[in-house]
């Protein structure tokens, strides 16, 4: 068990390192922050001074090593625009993002999973077909289209909900719904197919042949087995609690991480972008780690395999 | 067999169709109290479907009609709660693949005590004690320390023993054993058969033994039904069928058994395969594979009728009695002859 956790941790660190490296290289290849920050008509000596001040005159590999060294000491750099700590800038945006993504995650779970399971248990029924249709619509319509449709209907036509901003909790309703619809569809589809697969297994027939009530067959015999594939998908969703809001935050002008990311990328604010990507990678990795541990708890077969 | 009042289960004209394709064409079958009945035939003949249908365990798309009576009470078409009270408590069933028939994520002990709580109201320590007794009874060594293990930590044979323990938990009047030894290797097969025989002797429960292994059937059962393509084609006592199989299909099944005594002889397989229920041949379903086929067999379905010796037979041109006595007897394995002589 300890070696299992250690290998997972090592793998997690390597993943984060890969993300950080990739972000570092791509950002430096995709544009000059001095040009973007200072504007088009700045004299060359100003640009040179800016580069020297931020260490951009050094060779890339020297910059990279310096960056790695600083993040290992907990220093995530300084924003070129605000001259503030990049980590502080990012962390102060996290609550706003979580205000949207956590309620959205809860909606996905409490609507998606029961809908999928209900559909699986009433296969070929009207409800089942309805769930499949809505699920496909839900995850095929891109969130920016869905967001605009909802704004059109609820803000412009009906005028009952605000179309942007963060002033009250009411402002959070449309972005939360927009963000959850795709996930509800995906979870409904996954829960449905996981449940259908489990309900066809011989041990379900055994449970019925034992004389168990239908309800108990479903609750105590089928659901624990369907949990493993469902947990996988939920893990992805938890992992994108931070990253999943980029598009929706932009549509609804919600001041979260996603908007900070877009602004920082267009400003070539290197330290902030790198810090955001690091935070995103870390949440993904941590949620994957939790999912791996949950697998063992949910399925004793995986537990004994991991032990060997 | 026996007077009507001693019949435990009676199937009358039981029919099953999947998506409009008829797979069971009217099965009439009785199981007496404490009796051991064998159901033989190749895969796809409807042996398992018969009993899954009787217990209402087929998927919802299956169309089941006819009558299934347990001590006179109609089960076919009865509400789910009635069937649930019968399953496990009156009629228990064990299946072909024991390893996947046990829930992989629930502890074994819990799966047995669940049945005890359901049918005998036992909970807590009482349930645990009884479950350990049952595990002991079916031959799980060191039951106490293995109570909290999972199915994958037991071998296939032990999983089948656990399935049997779980079936016994409800103290059923009838145990349906659906090819219980097919997935197991030969020595384990023999142990499981011995266990079934012993448990029946101890508890007096009736057994329906579904198998394509005639040797196993002869060890466990008193009476045998041979099924082909969703119909019963021959039915009689083990002695009758083993001494003189009359239906060419029954005879074919015997000829396909490897013999363990006497000189080596090539096996005689039955040519062809079981027909697809979607495209059943006209007339007798066995006619395309039958060595004794008549012209009329291709057009007329022979009814299942009682014979002089008490057996039931559905064949227009059965194997003559005199012929089989000479031909079949030397071919039967020694243990079968032994049981036939008992």
C-alpha cells in the first residue's frame, strides 16, 4: 500500500513537472511579453531594459532552471502587469471560480447519476429515450452556445436572470447551469451504461434468485459495482473544478481563474499563466490520486492487485 | 411420477419467446417432493431458460406464458413480491459460472447472511453462526477466518460451494442446479456432485440438475428429461434411459460419451448443431440431424406420448428396444451401469 502511494506520488510530481515545462516553453515561443506589455511604439532601449529587468535577456534554459529553482522554494514569480505575487493573484481568484464550479459539480452529480441509473433500470422506456436524447444534446452543445442560449432566454426574453457580473448569488445561476449541463449529460450517459453493464452480470441474477427485493438488488448489489466507472468520470470533473470555468467565466464576465487566465495569456504575463497552469495541473493530479485510492476502496479485486 | 398431491412444482405448457422468437415450445414437467430430476440436452436447448422463466428471472423482454405451479399456487404472471418470496426460500438456484455469480465487491459472509436475514430472519451473531455452519457444511475449510473474504479470493470450486451454502440458507424445497460443474475441472466436478447428493440426502430437498453431462446426471438423478430445441423429446427414469434410449437424440447423446472401460472406440458425435430458434426446421426439429429420419419427420411434429414402460417419447421412428439393449449397454461407462443396477 505504501509503495502504491509512493509510486502514485512520484508519477504525480512528474506529471506536474511536464505541465510546467510545457507551459514554460510554449509561452516563450509564442510571443514577446516586452512587445505586448509596452506596446508597439516603444524605443529599443526601453524594451531591452524591460527584458533585462525580467531576466528575459538570458538564454531560455537559464531562465528555465531559475524558474524551476524558484518554484521549488515556493516562489511562483511576480506578475509583469500588477507587480504583485503571481500566486496571490491566482489564489484570490480561486473562491470566485469555486463559487461556480462546486454548485455545478453538485448539480452534475445529483441530476446526472440518478437520471442515468433510472434510464438503465427502465431500458427502452420513454424515460430512457428522453434521458439519452437530453444527455446527447447536453454534452454536444458547446458551453459558449449553451450560455448564449440561456442568456437569450432568461436575460433578454424573460428578463428574470442577470446575464453577467458577480454582484449577488442570483448572478451565479446562469453560469452554474451552463457549466453543469454538459457534465450532467456525460454523467447520465456513463451511469446508464455502467448500470446496464452491471445489471447484465451473473451475480445480479444470483441476487434476484436469492429472493432479494428488486430495490435491494439495485442498491446493495448493482450500485456498488457501477460505482467504479462512475467515480472515474466524477474524478475528471473534480479535477477540472479550477480549469473548467474558463469559457463560462468569459461569457458571464465572472472574475474567476478562467478570466484571469485569458487576460494573462493575451498580456503574456508569464508568471501568472504558469502559476495558473500549475494550480490546474495540481488539482487534476490530486483528484486522480484520490480516484485511484477510491478504486481500491470500492473494488476489493483492485485492492489485492495493488498490494502485490 | 406419483400422485398429484405430492408434486412440488408443475410446469404446464410453459412457453418463452425472446423478441417474438419462440425458444420454449410448451414444456410440461413435474418435480415431486424430494425428487432429483435431470434435464439434459446440448447448449441452447432451453434447459436453463425453462427454470429461469419459472422463477421469473428472465429479462423483461422475454414473453413467458403457460403455468408454473408451486404446491398448486400459480407463479407465472404473479406479482413480483410473490416471486421474491418463492425465490431462495422455496426454490433456490445455483449457476454455471460460480466465480462471476458471486458479487465481487461484497464480502462472502455478508452475501450468505443476507439470505439468512431474508428467509429466516436471522441477524447479527445468529446469522454469522448459521452462515459459518453452512460454509462448514458445504466443505469450506477454515470458514471462520474466510468469512470476510471476497469471491476472488476463493477458487472456482469453492465459489460453487459458497453458492450452494447461499442456496441452502433459505432452506428451499427445491434446488435448481444449472450446470453447476461445467466451469470446474474434473476432480472438483466430482466433489461438487458428491456434495449435491449428500445435501439432498441430508435435507430432503428436491433437486433439478441441469447438465449436458449424462454421467453426472445418472449419479445425481432418478428421472431424466431430454430436451431438444425447446421441447422435451424423451423422459423416463435414469435406468430406462440408460438401458435403452429410444429417441435418436438421446441415443446420440449416449454415443458421444467417452467410455472408460473396454477397447478404445472413436466417439460418435451427433452431426450438425442445435438449430437457431429463429429458423427451426419444419416438423421434428431434430430431423435434419437424425440418422433414423423418415420423410414425414420433415413435415410432422411427433407429440410427446407415454410409452408402455412409463417413459414419454416424441419420435416417429424411435430406436427399437431390442437393438439398443445390445448396442448401448457395452458403451455405457461402468459407474452408469452400476447406478442403473442399483
